[in-house]
């Protein structure tokens, strides 16, 4: 029987970055994945590093997201040094374009909300926005520049994080999905695989949208898959420097010249099929924002499954079973929240305290809701 200090269910960037932190702290760490690690949401993401809330429901994550975004330069430098791999980190800011004819009121509201949350945001006239990003549509009325934001090549990052974790001593077990939690009374003894048990002092469930399918974890991680379709475009005659947003789309430039366009949100179970309707929606919105993309080549299309919780907030921290922790439910913010998630998990496991308030994201909040109803 394998004996570990920490068993991690899930080998994406969340599980991999936690493994990296813990291995560097000197712990024996095993990461168990049902397939090759890094092939699910980590592989399918757009890699936007933006603490700005997309809607009012995301405001509770802003402080955690700000801290995580601030950790990125040091985190990337460490991962690239250990792994020898580039991550495609681009700290060039993001620009949100407004098409509304009532832009004055909309712009002042957006700026006020961002400043109230301690986020840098600058109002731009349409001409000034197009001076920064000439490919933008002539139809935009105004824009918001968020200079401190960034993006990263999520696939390169995933490769680098997993390599860094292995070089730091973490072991990865591909094709060894966790079936259940090995529980004795109120103590988690480790994990149950298909044909064996693995003993561990600490168990971390970080299996993304599959976390809730692990026996014994669903009560703490009631997540469901939120499908997102995306397309990678290449246009020889235009350049985008920053991440561009509109109400309908985001466009993310990569160092290799590709422009990623996405993403839909669909609740279709574990279906990862790319649909004509989904791609039509993405391409129409992309061309509306950057008309020159109508001549772009479509190099790739794909869909990924984000782990969405009932309140759309991450699920982080200890449960009421000794030794069992959750690190899932990151929804659209997995790449963004990865460094801080790894740090907090390492702090709890090695010190039983954390340097940030994560009570709002406790896995026990769902049980309180169930008890109240």
C-alpha cells in the first residue's frame, strides 16, 4: 500500500500547483488522475488573469483574486525556472469595449465599481482605445483599460506546472482516478482507487467538475460541469496586444500569433462536443469586436468543462472530516486563482492556518444550506 503525506485527486493546474507547493515544502505528495494529467479544464481555458468581477455574484472572490494575480510574476518565474518551460505570461493589461449608446453612465458606473474594489481601471474614448488597439471596431463608443491585468498560455502553464511539481518530488499517477474517500469515522485515511487504497495524512479533492463524482466528496463539492466552447483564430494582417472584451466575447492573443475567442457557458452535463451554434455565436461576436477577424483562419475549436458550484464561488478549505480538504469549484477563475489556492492549501496542511480569509468559500457552506432548507 502506498503511504503519502498528501494524496491529491485531480492532476490539472489546481492539483498540480498544490503538489508543487507541498513537494517544495518537503512533503511526500501523490497526484491521482483518471487520465493523463492536465487534459481537462486546464487545457481548455483561455488563461485570462483578471480579478475584475464579471457580475455582482463574483464580488466575494475579488480580494482573493487580487492577491492571486499579484502572486503571478513570482509564481511564473519559479515555475519556469524549475521546469525549464515557458508559460507565455503576458502582463499587458486588458481592454473592455463598450458598444452602448448610453456609454457615459455605463462607463462611470464601471469605473466606480472597479475603484471601489481597489482595482485599476481607466476610462477611454473610442479614439484612444483604437489608438491602443487599432483592430477594434469603429462602432465602439468607449472602453475601459485595466492595465494591471494579464494573460497566460494555459496549456504551456499546465505543462510547466506539472513538470515543476514532478521535478520537485511530487509523483503523478495517470489513469488512476480516485473513486472515493477512504474514511474511518470522522477521519479521512486517504483515497480509494479502482483496485487499491492509498494511505495519506491529508487528502485534497481538486478534480474540477469531476470532484462531485468522487464517493464521499459530493456533500462538500456539489459541482457541475459548465461547458465552454472556444476557437483559435489566426489573422496575418492584424495584431492584438491585450486581452479584449465585449459583453459577448473575449479575445486573448497568444505569443505564437493565435487569437483565442470564447467562450460560451452551457449546462449540458459532461458533453464536450463543439456545436455549430456555439461556434457561430463566438465568431459573430469576435467579428463584431474586431471586424478584421472575418478574414482569419480557424485553426482549432474545442470545448472544456469548468467546475461550477451552486453559488458560482470556489470551494476551498477543510471539511468536518479530519484530513480532508477541498480545492475545486473555481468556475471561470481556475487559472486566475491557482497561485493563491496552492499557497493556502500548503499553509493549512503545514501550519493549520492560512494568510487569507477563506471562510466564505468553505466546503461546509453547502451543508448549512441543506440544514436550513
